[in-house]
């Protein structure tokens, strides 16, 4: 049961991290697109 | 002269001097209320951790871990750091985006409801006063224990220190002194616990010994009949209070209000992830360390004094004095945060003063009056640090958490729903706590005031929402929260923030690893 507690809390924290990461990724999707366009333009030059 | 008293006096004088120096730069209510909204990540981290870690951790949590419920408290301690991870991303940055001075003001603006603003301010005031009472009792106990001075005199001395600090420098001073104190108590706590365990034969040897001689101390179930008679009930309690304390870290006024001072939203998010890491470090070291101190079998009048006993008996005097000063710092840093919030809220949420100088005078007066009220409460009531702290936290979880989440993420919850939810949650939780206390009841775990208050909140929110409609103003305010300012779209900053948030996923694995390596494996393999 001690093992279960240690694994459960780790999963709990990582799950929150995943939620948070995907929210931030979604909110800044436009910024990412603009950055990718700039990088592509730079590569082509 | 007592070296612990010398250390405490020197530190208190130093904090007062720092407060006065910073106070010279406080020219406006913007500086006093929200530190000019220029706080960088590291100051926010310092204040988040210092405002969370107080005498409750070093007395209450340590004492209970030493006495027999380490495992439930450790599970709770690891669960709660999720509050920071979620708080920064799902609540805190929107709070900052609102440009409000207080969280009650944010509720009032979001729902176009002066009544909700006032209710939030009242619940905030009650919760903070309760929590501040617990902190002052902890500080008084600490000072009286190590210096031999009268407990009531110690309360007065501590009160003068943090009142002067808060009155002179407001949020700006609180942020800076919080960060200094965070550095002090974090480093010295890690050093002292390591030295204590080395003195006992080494961390792993102590864990192995306790597995054989006192297995209940580190067992998943905890010591039966200490809290609840079965491990399952202890775990249910731990899970419920893991949610309670997660709520505190996510939305409690003394935590989320730090984000109002951030220089930008990236600082909000990054500071929340770093705070999660440091709070886990302290939770683990203090709680597991306290449990391991069972190796020394100290004779204690009160188990909550275990860390103080270790600081005054197991380590060199100078280091013990620094540790005691560090615990004092943990208490003072929390108390200054509470007082600055009270002062700011009284002026911002209850009055409508236009003149800047009059506002500053009033906020300082409010801080002094609040300090005197809490001093009188502490003076005439015996210390109950752990349980009063838990009362304050539970009230926050029951009255604020659902409303905070709904204020950002729900298109449907109306101002009436938010108001009813907050009110019912507050009364449900508070009412149940008072009833259980007056009737001297030992409630079964599923009737814990947390469950009652949370259910009452949700019922109130649903009923209030069903009976009313969202107004165009409420809709407009919510939509405005989702417009990301152009200044936040700097590509470098966005990439850095994403990396920091990604690290929180890895933090889960780190936490599991630490618990397995330092507790579970050495414990279970020696049963």
C-alpha cells in the first residue's frame, strides 16, 4: 500500500502537469505558428 | 544570555530595519497593495512558499507525523503541490490579467456584483484571521519554548515585529522579506534534519530500525486510533484534505494574491511550478524528518515541539539558534502576508476612498487594528495550532474553490450561483465545524466539514444558477479574461514558460522516486 501511495501521488502531480502543459500549448498556439513561419522563412533564405 | 533569544531578537530587528528601508520607496497604494505589479519570478516563489510554510508545518504537521500519521500527511503533502501547478495556469494568470488589487475585487468585477465582492471579502477576512491566529499561537509557543519568556509576552513581541514590517512597507516589503526568510528556513531545515539523521546512525538505518521497532510510525495506515481507527479511513481523510490543501495552494488569498503582484503572466506560471517543487521538498523533509526523530525517543510534554526539541538537543547551539530563527521566519513571513491582505482588502473591498494619502493611512490603520484583534484572541485562547490551521484551510476550500474555478471556466454560472455557492459553502463548513466542536462529536470521516461544505457550495451554485441567467455584462467580463495581452506573446518567454510547465510533469516522477527511495523501499524491505 505504501508503494501505491508513492505511485498515486506521482501520477496525480504528472496528470496536473499534463493538463497545464496542454492548456498553455493551446493558448499560445498562434505564437507557435508565427514562430514556425519565421523559422521556415529563415531556413529558405 | 540565551543564544536562541539573541538569534530571534537580531532577526526581528533586521526584518524591521529592512521593512523601514523598503517602506521609503512605497509612494502609492499600487506599491502598498500589489508591489507596483513588478515582481519577478524568484520573489513570487519566495513569497508563495514562505506564505504557505509557517509554524503550522513545523509544529502541527511535524508533531502529527512524529506521533503517528506520517503516511496520510505525506500523501496530503504531495497531493497539495498540484494546487500550484493548476493554480498558476488555470486561475492565477487570469487573476493578474484582471488588474484587480484583491481577489474579492476580481469576483465583484467578473460577476458585476458588489454583493459578491463584499461576501468574498468577509469570508476572506474570517479565514485569514483564523489562520493568522494559528500562526501567532505557533510563534508564541516557539519563542516561549526556546527563550523561557512568558508566552503572552512572546505573542506581543512577535506581533510588534510583523505589524511594523507590514505597516511600513506593505506588499513590496512583504515580498522581499518573505523571499529572504524562505531562503533561510529552507536551507537550515534541510541541513538540520540531515545532521539529526546522521547523528541517529543515518537516514536509512533509522528507517530500517523503525520498521522493526515501531512499524506503525511509517506504515501506510498510520497509528490506528490516533486519528481514525482504520488505515482506510485515514487514507480517505488524507485524500479529502489533500484536495483541501490543494485548494489552498490554488486559490487561497494568501497564495493566489501573490500573482496580482507579478510583472507578467509568465512569472505567474513559472513561479507556481517552482513553488510546487520547493513546497514538496519542505513537506517531505519536515514530515519524514519528524517521523524519524522517533529513533531518539524524546520525552516531550507536547509532540508538536519535536522539531524544537531536535534543534535544541541534537545539533550545535549556533545551528540550532539559526534553525529556531528560521522557524520564526516561517511564521513571521506568513503573518506579514496575512496582515497585508487584511489591510489591502479592508480599504479596497469595504471602503471607497479616493484620496491616495488617506487610502494609505487607512490601510495602515486596518493592519494595526487587525493585529490587535488577533493578539487578543491569541492572548485569551490556548494554542491549537494544527487544528485551527486546518479549519482556515477547509473554509477556503469549501467557500472559494468551486467559485474560483467557475469564475474562469464556466460560461453558465451566474452571479447568483456564485454568491449562493460561496455563502452555502462557508456556512456549511463553518456550521459543521462549530456544531461538532460544541457538541464534542467525533464525526465519521464522510461527514467531515469539508464534504458538507463542498456539497453545500455546489448545491448553492447549481440552484442559484438555475434560477437566473448570465447577464451580458458577466459574459463580456468573462470573455475579456481570455484575451491574451500582446505583451505576453513574446516567443522566447512563451518557450521558457512551456519548458517550466513541462518540468512539472517530470516533478511527478521525481516525487514518486523520492518517496520510494527514502521511505517505501527501506521501510517495506525491513518489515
